[in-house]
């Protein structure tokens, strides 16, 4: 029922009929639940309202007059609260005996107690107005009965006539009903009636609370359990397939990557199906459920044989069962289970089978030998295993697992298809009935999930967060954006939990988390691990219990209580946990090896020969000295026993120790090389993944991979060598600080998600003569680049930045003299911080002499500062605070006459609010720094480009125009904004895709894309607003292209991406050959098509000619890279040198590294990507001098 938009009042209101006359109102509150007043139902049935329930056999007729008037539906009484002497009660519930109309949708109820200052809306059916009458009101105060007054809406005085009883009291501001009309009041204005609050309704009809206040239908990070089967969607076909195989195949191994949903498929899919089959008995375990996997299996058998046994008795019984199973008695045990449970066949389901690799080989072999018995002829049982794909290869080569691996049938679990994902996302809410998704949100979720393989845990966590933030019965876009979407939800939540811990609790949490991850010798770097209660101290266990309440950890019960991460996705998506694991990787590798050795020692009866000695013991003692709090009591005892043995045998082991030392040193050197190779491979993969979003940082990571291992294999995604280019400048104004993939559109066509893409023009960052370029480097500090023939010289403005200060918007004046930028200034302290004065809060006072721009007066303060720097005079001419840390500046600019600097400040940073499209422009005189009177722009829009005209009293503006709600973009326009005494706006083009100006700002060009007509390019004179040229009939591919205009507006370039065929090839190289770009150029104002080079490097997004002709130097952009192709005396023009640059590189690693170090203008400043660099990476910089 219902659609994906907000639930309207009209879709829920019903009329209660008595014969042929409406007697009152009611409303849908569940899939077939209707709420109304008791006295209305009593009047229809002719029974007293203060009497007992008439029972469920009587019938009431209702209809939905605003959806299907006249189509009556039978209903039975489901709840009855009679009206007592104090007029309390008066709540009746009806159960529809037929489906409501398809458009019907339950109302959302909120326990607000009627507390809202917003307008209230009620619909009733009084005599003479049986088709419906609308009344508007406001909330009054509570009265003794628990009711709340309803007052008339000022200026819209009305009354509640008979026929309104039972009507919902709808609060549009809350998108929900806050109660139900109970009684009318006459002759006591402004009071017109009373409402019964939702809290009272739910107390009277508790079953209704179960419908509208149910537990979340999503599982966060935890896998679906059997009791969640009704919420498990998307794997129906594979569930049936696996259930069928489990009936007929002795051993089935389900294989898939972490996060693909193997455990959920087993528990919520296959097992519920099998349990419903007559004679089928199911046993479920994990290898870590017991001290050994065989003990875990024996304990699971015993729970079926003696479910009521005491814990003490069960210990002895399990030990006996282990002996029986190890002796080959599994068939007898299975037979006993089937007899006890009255079954014909047993399924043993082993989840997370990879846990067998946590125990010694002998214990693995003992467990799998029992499981192999299921393959014997006539066996009355079968085995279903879940195995992470990382362990499939080791399983086939491990002596402890090989026996069963040779007999199992492998079934692969892949990522869900889009249609399956849709079912997983929408299915759980279909059963709720009162909550749905805001339009377009499901598609965003599906797009984000499909861009991140094996991300089902992230999806479930994101859906849980959306559910917790639901409003008005909707899971909403603003909530999704608020926590950072699919990729930001978990990391943000985990960080919030961490921040909430006090410093001492963080120390204990750090020690605990370190024990919940395990490094692998190969393949995936980390997996989760269960830490047993006996191995944790009291402080670790206390913090484990605390964090288990936050959904990050899960406590495990049974005979071996412990704690583990809720899912392995936390390791990949919580940066703090990942960093912690990587910081202590060497220690944890050693500790896991120690635990394997201890397990073997115990298995062999604690034989002294398995104790540590020689270099092993010395290494252990070093780790014990460095990480004493991270060793368990059992590990410390093992080390102590090893030390005692060492002292007893010291005299006879000197030679042995020497030999061991040499061997271990050789092993350490080999291990270091292996770790370096792994680190280089990780860096190469990080570089490839980062390239579409931070291409400069990607090159730096690629160089670090090469420095770590010169033979690193980049595969087909090796760093690009940018042929034909002379210099690569960093420009982090182009990069989202979190470097996450762009958010897909939810609005269709051009939407707010396009702001970043379309704001990436270069005409505000290149001077009018094309000789100065301003960017921000990897540390987000401003750098000015001077282009002087074949030479590029840098002028960093780092002296204006303290360590944590960053620049955002950055522009250069047309003359090249001034650079303006928005700077976030954080507190900075001098060297003598310990002796610094403190403020009234006890915080150190920042040293005002450390700031080169705006001063910060408190350690708790951050300032958003507008800075203008005079490059000729080498000084700051404007440094003015615009506000605190939350101040948002959308645009800045300097007029072509170097008279005025301007900043545009929206009313809100949140683009889903009306205030975000309300702009104030502030301006300062560059000659004396005096600020003009701020101007509130009289029209609403979101500005994405601003080119001031001379004098600063008008500007060419590129802007999104909002729709009627004021919160969503309707179209993308190009306008001339008058910003003087009589502000106003004149549109040049009402529907555009991209826009850019010439470097002298005299010409502006835009790709116009009117609905139903071919796209075209139009150029205007910015001074007069007159059309200079119109170039028509662009292709669909060109419609989405990027514009570049040369220095004086005499040439225009369009760069676009060619569309792929309907059935693109699957071969990587063939696909890459098709994924190319197109290029076209025209002369202005003639509009004549110009010749362009063949085979232009398709890496570049936008191309800007820096001279007066196309033969001059070129600037090219791609995410965080600005490429420069310069003029060479006597050489081919830059335009021609770009011909044929789309050919694949033939450079080897050494040549590629030399080429990149020659290109990169600031290669060793890699602050932006430094956190991505793993341990074991070469210490030398990307490009050593």
C-alpha cells in the first residue's frame, strides 16, 4: 500500500457508516487497522459507549471517501475502551475484513502528547457535508481527562461539528498524526474541541504499538538470524537451491567473500526452510563455539540429546562425546539424535568454517575426519559449510582440511543483482506498512551498493541508521546525506562511539580491539577474531560489554563466552580500527604464532620441547617488554615456563642459539622483503582505486609503491604517464576532502550533486594573461604557479598557514596581482605552550603572532577567514573573519578592474533547506580594505560560479534555480545579477549543462540543453549580455561535455566522453580502447569548426587554451591534477604535441617513475594521501632529489 512519497492525510481517512448516514470518522493506522472513537462505533451499533465491547462478530461498514467514495468495506471490532464517568477511554479499533484501496496508506503516529506549535488539520463528515469538511486549528493546553485542547486557527475560525469524532489530528509540520478528535466544544472560543493523544491511544490498544513501534526491520552489522526470516529478502532462488542440495548432497561448501551475506543466507534463508520439512533435524555451530572445533560439534550434539542438562553435567557429557566422535562413533551419535528428536535426517551446518584455521593442524584434522563420515554410503546426515573465499585456496592445500575439501561440492555466493538488492532494501518495509522511502532514495542506495562489492553489512547498517532517523514515516535523503551515505555511515558512527569514551576507557578499548582482529599471512590483511572471556582482564571485559550495546561488538555466550566484532566490514571501514591494527601488525603476527605454538603445546600434553627457546624466546621477551598489557595471563605463564627451561639448559644451548639466530635473521630479512612486496601491492591497489577521485595523490601512491618494490606489478591500471604534458600541478580545490566517490543523482538530470563537477572550471584560477595559475596543494595550502615560456615557477603561500589551517575557495585576479581564498584558521601555539597563559576555561591562549591572516583568540575557536594577498607587494591586503567554523562560503571573486573582492554566503550549509538558497554577498574595497554594506540577494538560488563585472556591482552567475519547495534544484541557469542599489537578475539561459568564461572574462559560453530540443553552445558578451555566437545541434555525448574558452574569447573548445556501446566488451583492454573522449573546437565569433589533433589523451576532462590562439600553451584538468602543455621555441605547438597521446604507455617501471618525477610539480608533499600509506613502505620520498 502507498507510494514512496510522504503519506497524505487523504490516503488514510475513513468514514464510519450507520445505515446510509456517516456517523463519524476514523483513519488507517496499520495495513488493516483503523482507529476511531468508541462513541462513534457505539452509535452505529446502538450499544452504550460506556458498556463492554460488542465483540468481534458484529460488522461495521467504512469507506475511504477521498480515495474510493462509496466502496464500503466490512470491519470488525478489534479493540474497545469504553467511555468512563471521567470521559476517559473512548478509543476503538477496527480490523478491516477486506483489503483497503491500493492507494491507501496508514498514517504515521507520534507520541508528541500533542506538543506542537504548528498548524493542525482535521477532516470530518458532518451533516450536509458528508463528502468531507476540513478544519484547521492549533494545539491548546492539557486538561484533567488527559485530553488536549484544540483551538481554532487564527483568521480561519471554524467549529468541529458532529461527524468529526474519530478524525485524525494531523500535524503537517511533523508529517504525522498526534492524536484523534474526541469531543467538540461550543461557545468557548478559541477552543473548538479536544483530542486524545497518541500515547493514550497506544496505552488503550497495546497491539497497535506493536504495529507502529516495532523493532527495526534491519540488522545493522549483525547477520540475519533464523528469527529474522520474514525480513530476509533477495536470496530466495539461492535459498531454494541450497536447501535442495542440503537434502541430497553429503557435504556442501558455500563460498563467498566477507560481506556477501553467507551467514544470513544460511540462518535466515536455508535453515528455516529445512526446519519446516517433516523429519528434518538441524544442528548449527561455529568451530569457535568450543575449546576445539570437535568440542564445539560435541556440544551442539549434546544440546539436541539433552537440552535440559545442567552446565556442570554438560561438561562431562561433551568430553565423553568428543571421545566417541574421535573414535569413529559419529554414526551412533547421529542415530541417537534422530531417535531423540524423532527425525529421519540430520543436517550439521557449520558457519564460519574458516575458524578451523585458528587451531593446530591436528585439531582441524580431528574435526574434519568426523565431518567426512557424512559421505559414507547410507549416512543419515549431511554437512553444510560456510567458508570465506580467502580460505578456499588454503583449504585445498592444508592437511587438516584436505580430506573433506576433496569431497565437498562448492556453491559460490556472489553479490546480489540490482533486482535482488531492491528486494533486500524494500522487502522489510513492506511488512511494516507505515514507513517507506523518500522518492529516489532506493535508487541511490542501489547505486552506492553496486559501486562497492560485498557491502551488504554496510547496507544493513546504513538502513538501520536511516530507520533510526526516520521522520514522517519516511527514510529520507537528508538523513542519508547527513551521516555520509553508505560509505560514511559506519565510519561516522564508530568514530562517534569512540569519541564518547573517556581517555581511560579508550585505553582499555584499544587493548580490546587489538585482540579482535587477526592478521593473515597472505590474501586479505585482517580478519575478525573472537576473544574469549578467560583471555581478557576485567577492564577489557567491562569495555566489551559497554561496546556491545553500541552494535559494534557482539558478546558470545555458551560454554566459552567471548566477544567479537559485529562484522569484518568494521576493519575495512573504520579508519581508527584499521590504523590500530596496522600500527601493531608485527606484534599481532607474532602473538598469533605464539598462540598456535601454545595450542600445539597443550595438545601434546604440555611437553617441554614445545616451549620457547633460543631466539624465539628472546624475541618473545622483547615483545613482552614492549607490549606487557597486551599479553594474556596464559601467554605470560607460557613465557615464564619457557624462561625457566632456558635457565636450566643454558649451558648446553649456546651453539644451538647461534645457529637459530642466523636462521631467524635470514627469515626476518626474507619476511621484510615479503612485507615490502605486500605493502607495494597494497599501494598499487590504493593508487588505482584513488585515481578517479584524486589523480595527483594516486600518482604519489604509485611512486611510493615503486620506491618500496621497483618490480611492483601495477597490472593494467599502472599510473598514467600523461604524454604530451610538460608539468602536473596539484589542485585539491577539485577534491572532496574525504575522497569518496561522488554521490549519484537522486533528482534526475542535473541536480545538486553536480555542483562539484560543474564548479571545476579554471577561468577563476588562471589570470587573464594565462601566465599565473593558483591552486591548493596536498596540504590544502595555496600555491601560485607562474608560467614563463618553458618554465613553471611556484610561489607557495605556506607562510600564511599554520599546521592545521586549510584553504577552500581560491581565485586569482585578471591582472594576476591578487590571490583571494577562504581559509579555515585553527588555534596555533608557540613553542612554550606549557608556559602559555590560560583563559577562564583553563585552556591555553593561542599566540596571536603565529597567524599570518585572521587571529584566533581561544583554543576552542576556529575562524573562517577571507584572505586577499598582493603578489606584487608580497603582503596580505585583506584578512577579515567571516564567521566561525560552521560558516559556509559558496563563491568568492575579484572584479576585472582589481577594485573589489566579493564573497557569497548562503543562509545554510545544508542544501536541503530553503535557507541554503538565500544568499548574502559581502564586498570589500581592495584599495583600503573597507567593507561595503552587505547585500541580501533578492532571489533564491544556489550559486556555482560567479564572474564579477568591472566595479563589482554586477556579475555573471551560474546557478541552480530551486523548485516550488525551495529545497530541490529544478534547473541550471546562467544569469546576469545586478548587485547595486537596485538588485535584480536577468537570465541569459534557463537550462544549461556547463558554463565557462574566457580568461579575460569578456566572453561567457554555455552548453544549453532545453527540454525537447537539441543541445547547443551559446556565447555572450559579458559586458552587454548580447549573444556573440550560437553553435547548434550538439550530439547527446557533446551535451554532457566540458567547455574551455581561450584568453580573449576568440576560440572555444568542447571536451566530452564518448558513449559506450549497448553491449561493451568484457575484455579490459578492448573496453579501455572504447572508453575514449571526444574533442571539438570553434573560432569565435564566426562559429567556424577548427581542426583538432587526432588521438587526444582521453584522460583529461577540461581543456583551456592559455593564449590568443589554439596553438598556444594549454591547461588541462582531471580531478586533483592541472596539466600544462607549454610552448617550445622551434618545437611543435602544444596542440599538435597532444596528437596520438591516447596510445597506451610502453614505459617500464623505472622509466615511468622517472617520467612522473619529471612531471610532478610538488611530488613530495603528499599530506593528503599519507594516511593511506601502510607500514613496511619505503621511507624515501616519492621523488628523491
